[in-house]
C-alpha cells in the first residue's frame, strides 16, 4: 500500500470558494483536487527542470548556436522557402 501524508496550506477566501465550487461541480473533495493539483505541478516542474538541465548540459558540451548563428540559420530557412516557391 502506498504511503500518504497530510499537509496544510493556507488559501485566501476567494481561492477557497473557487476550490469548493470546483469540487462540488466535479463531485470531488477539496483534498482530492488539491492532491491532483500538486501531482500535476510536481510532474510539470520536474519535466521542465529536466528540459532546462538538458539545455545546460548541451551548453557545457559546446553543443549550441549563438544568437547570431541562429539568426543566420533562420534567414537561410527563409531563403530556402523563397527559392522553392
């Protein structure tokens, strides 16, 4: 069986009212919605940080384009499209 933990959070009155309305409309509890929100946040933040780390690692390896190189690359793409048309 998976372990769970109880946490406490402070919400302003407006957010709490919105949370209660959402819970009622979905026939869920506050706790269920809060747990799902935290799960989503943790997943998205973890993925984003991994994405950033991948970019930082590429920079460390020297695997990147400077701003000027990227502009030149984009311009070459545009020229390629004009020639094809």
